[in-house]
């Protein structure tokens, strides 16, 4: 049986969960349609999702279309939960991008469409809510063309928009209007079709156009547009047929060595870890031992090899236990107790890096009762398994716990989850922007074995050099290969990365190359008697202990500059409010680059420091009569003003040698 892993993506509230429900109902998987507003849907299952009526976690539900199993992945639309969408994007074969017929193309719709096009992921567009008052199908189609992509083709017409009886009439395959539109659109990417079209438009058969539409949709070159209502069910049959006709089933060789990706982690009733895995190649069976490797940067740490003790696949609305899972399928695997989101199982495969920027904010979480600190750390550790981007950090020195965030709603959700699932009341300190440090020059340091002041049985010399923006931290060697045993080399490399999480002002150091320039150790058998003497033989612990001192000394010599995140913004507003908004942007030190007006509406594009975005969001409704729509995406880092913000170090600072050595050798 073939499988299609299908993401449902949209701006918040466009109707993804309602559409998922409706598709399951249409396929006969459920007898009654649950409602988001009643908290009774298949995919909004968390207590918090049901209470708030918003999706927080991506969820999987499945239905069958003849010989095709469709795994629907309902995703959250709120930008604070974009990380969930990111994780889902990596395992999809196709997507339905939902646009509300009333609200039209919204900021998140554009962000998602850009990601879909970057990934060349085949996508249909579903214009939902045609039954709601204010539904405006033609204008929405125009705005899709203007603001998402011109490579779209409507697959039918809407009757009675804005009424409960609104319906969708799919074009007949022989419809002359559709044929002309298709020929126009498809000829752009197909020279043979173009030649035939120029020669004689009438010779292009409907069958050929339809086949070409399927081919170009599967190649993510064009996007068929359907209309309907998740609430009344209008247009859903046509959408289902479109999913079957235009989207590709997952491909992959079931005989190849197994390779898959963990895109979601849950806990079972007994607290056991459940990994949601999409298989790209090969077959995994219960009792197989699988190597786990870390996914893209910012993802998980390697977890070693682990045995699969059980698995289930999604089948017609429920989970069904099975013995094996093959290329193209999604399954939940038990037994992988170390699996973390982003891990690859089996053969690691080149995967796309993250589509969206990491969280730009952070906050300190404080338990209401001091005695709950240990319980809070354990609870947040469990939450971090399901969402590694919260990047849980604990401060050894001040005993504080902090998390990274996308926004205030995510903060509320974390607080509510801690209260409901763990019985923990927490408060948050003020939310602050996450900065980075970049070295401004080169710096070097060396600590030699046996020299006074070096309590470690190791020689380590390192040079820190600035590198191109966005290049991260790279580790290189300027010593002879083999001069240092691999275990020691690894210890140095890992410790360099860990140490650079906090630079001279406490921020992550990035965009630099760190080169090992000196190394030395005492071999294991150092005595004449050839017996192991711990005091005379270097261990990896010596290298782990010494490296932070050398890294920080080299970094101190290089010097660093703190950079803060700057977002690119796109703002739509009534043209007559442009003046007031520009004044506010100036006050917030935003830089408008282009300002355009067209009739009654206008757009402003530019850049703004991430730290000021929230103020802009708060001021915008009053400045634009509630009509301003702001879209922000990460742009770049810029040097922070003076004095640059600093973050207290979470560990014993290796720049303070005496205190550091006392702590490490304790
Ligand atoms: N009239 C009408 N209302 C709809 C339709 N689809 C969804 N809604 C309503 O719109 C609201 C949001 O629907 P959801 O299905 O939760 O939207 P969502 O995209 O899943 O929202 P998030 O997951 O929070 O981003 C709910 O009140 C739905 O009842 C539709 O086709 N017609
Ligand atoms: Mg939803």
C-alpha cells in the first residue's frame, strides 16, 4: 500500500483542524464530526488545545483513499509554535495550504508558502470558510496570485459564497476556460507543451493538460486551488480527489538499509518515550537495533544504538500495532528511550536545515515554591524532549532555569502545561532578546602539561578566528593527525562547542573557526613497571577540564562583539495611516526600506530589531484602526548598542582560573 504524508498548514484559525476532521469524516474514519469549539476533534487532543481552541502540537491522523494511505499531519498556525511546523515539514510528501476566504492571505500564509517553495514540496491550496459571511473568493484568488505565487490555477467556481449553502463546482475536465488557463500556466515550464500551444491551442487534449498539471504539481511548480468549507463540507470531496490525483505518494526503497527521521516525541501512559518516525528508506522491524544520530544543527545530541521494542502505524483513525515499517510510512516506535526530535535513525540522510529561525527570546522560569526547583527542572527536561528548541539551560551558579521562546503565547502554554501536567506553579522573569557574540579578531592561547598552574594532565593550544556570518563554529586541526588519541581529540572538540555556548558576555559565540594548535598527553603506561597510574596518565577528563580555560583565554585575546537579532518586516495597512506608522517606526528605530501605496492600501517593508517587535505589534492596532497586518521574519544580526547587553554566565567562568579550577577539580 502506498502512503502519502500530507501536512495541513495555515495561518492561525484558518481551519486546519476543522478541515482535518472533515477529511476524516468524508473518508469514513469517524462517524461524527468533532468541533474545535467543543474540544472534540481527533487532532486537538491536548487538554490545553481543547480549552483554548488552538492547535499547539502537530498531530497525525490517517485515512485511506482506495490503495493510498494518507497520514494527515495537522499543524499549529500560531507563529509561537512554528517549530512544530518546521519538524513536520521535514517528513511530508505534500501539503494543503489553507487560506480563509474571509481573512484572505495572512502573514503566516506567506511565511509557510515561502517554506513550501524553498523545499519544493508539492502543495494544493484550499480556500476555506466559503460559507462564512464576508467570504470573498475572487479577491482571495487575486491576493493568492499577487502575494503567494502566480503559479496557481482554480479548479472550479464557488456558488453562493458567504451563505450556509455556499458550494464548490469543480470544472469539468473538458472545460474550455480551464484548458486555456492550464495551457497558459503549464507551458511556462514545458517547452513541448509551449510549442504545441503556440502551434494550435485546440490540439492540446484535456487529458494531456491534466497529466501535465499532475506532473507540474508534483514537481511543486504549480498549485491547484480548491474552495470549500470545513464546517459544511462543501468542496471537500473535490479536495480529496485532488489530493489523490495531484500529490505524490512517498517514495523510497524498502529493501535499502533503513533510514528515518524522528519528528515528534511523546510519552506513553507508563511514561515511556514514543518516537514518531518517518521512514525514508528500508524497513525497520520490532527488535531491530537502530543507531541514532543527531539531526540538523540545534537539534538533538546523538543517542547511540537502541532496540525497537514495539511499533504502531496510523490506520483509519486509530493506532494499530505492527511488526515492521517501511520506506514512506510513518510509525510510532517504542524502546528508543534516547530518541529526541530531529534525530535520524539508521543511516543518516542529508536533511534540509531548519526552515524558520530559532527562537529570538528567552526568559527565566521561577517556581512559585522554592522547594519545587528540582521538580521544575525535571518537568522542563521532559518538555524539552518534545520541543528541543526551548533550549533548556540551568545556571550552576545562581541555580536559575531559563528557556528560549518564540513569544508570549508559548510562555503561557508552558506555564499552563507545568500547572496541569506537573502540578507546578511558575512565574517568568522579563522576556529578553537572545543575542550572539562574534569574535572581532584572532586570539590564541596554550596551556602545557606539567607547567605550574595547569592542574590537568594535558596540553591544549587553540586559536580562535572570526569566520563568515552564518557559518557557525567550525573546529579544525593544526596538529599532525594521530598526534593525539581520538578520544582526547573528541573531548577537546566537544568541549570547545560547549564552552562557546557562553562567550565573554554570556551569549553563544558563533561564526568562528577554532583550531587546535598544540596537543600533548602522558600515555597510559607511563611507569617503568608499565602499570597504569592515574596520576601519571592523561584521560579525556583532563582534556575536558583544560579546554575551557584555553578557549576562553583565546577568546579574551580575540575580543567579541555582541550582535542582536534584526527582523525583516512586511506591513500592510490602510494607506491613510502610513504617516502615523512611519513615525512610530522611527521611534522604535526601525528602518523602513520601501513604502508603497496602491489605492486605499499601502505596504511598508524594512527591518526592525527583534527586541522592539512586540512594541510595534502592540501599537499597530491603534495606529491602523485594527487593519494593519505585520509579518516578521528573522533577517540578520547587527552589532548591539552600547553598553551591549550581557547575560550572566550559567557556569563557573573559565576566565576566573582559580574559581574554575576549584570547581572542576572538586
Ligand atoms: N464558518 C466556518 N467556520 C470555520 C470553518 N473552518 C473553521 N472554522 C472555524 O474557525 C475557527 C478555527 O478553526 P480551527 O479548525 O481551529 O483552525 P486552525 O487552523 O486549526 O487553528 P490553529 O490550529 O489554532 O492555527 C473555529 O471556530 C472553527 O469552527 C469553515 O469552513 N467555516
Ligand atoms: Mg488547529
